[in-house]
């Protein structure tokens, strides 16, 4: 369901965005997707829907029908490139989060968490119009840690 852009502060109309949520079929990702759809944005989810986490590869309960669901691995270049095509922003939640797996199979843990992030960043970098926002130089708040 599409909702027209809402009028924000100062009377400016907010333009709906297409936002990719990697790992978006999980608990947090579904909540983010619902919030994005509720504010009028288009949400796209890329998730591997692994059985150990989701129980089946069916559409997860609680993921709005308005959300575009793409099943694919964050390490897969083609799946990720297809998922980032045409998006305005990315919320990256895809991860291997089981502590036991990180201990018993650290190579897979690394491949999913670091390799998957690198695959995502490379797919975004290779776009003709990457959706990066960056400041020209680090700010003091970026360079210091809270005490």
C-alpha cells in the first residue's frame, strides 16, 4: 500500500524513499520495515531465511505485504547487487549472530559478518549513483569515544 508523502516541519513534503533492509526478516528488521511502510516509504528486504532462525523459507509473520522480500545470502554478489539497485538508503542488519557458531565455525561467522558487509559496500560502490552520504572530513565527535 502506497501512502503519499507527509508534510513535514516547515510545510515541506517528504519524498518517499526505497530503503533496503538486509537481514530484514528478523525481529528488528520486521519492526523497521513496519515503521518505514507506516511513514510512507517503500521497504525492500534481503534475507537468507535460514531454517535455524526462521523455521521455514516462507514469508515471515509480521512482515507487511507491502514490503518487497528478496531471498538471498548477504555474501552473494548477484543477490546483493540486485537488492541495492534503485534504493535510496540501506539499513544493514544481516549477520550471523549465534555465539555458538562463532566459536564452532569462526570462518563462516567471519564470512557472513565481515564478508557480507564488504559485499554490500562493494555493490553500493559499483552503482552509477551510490547512495552514500559522507562528510568531507571526520568530525571531533566521530573521532572520540564516549567515556
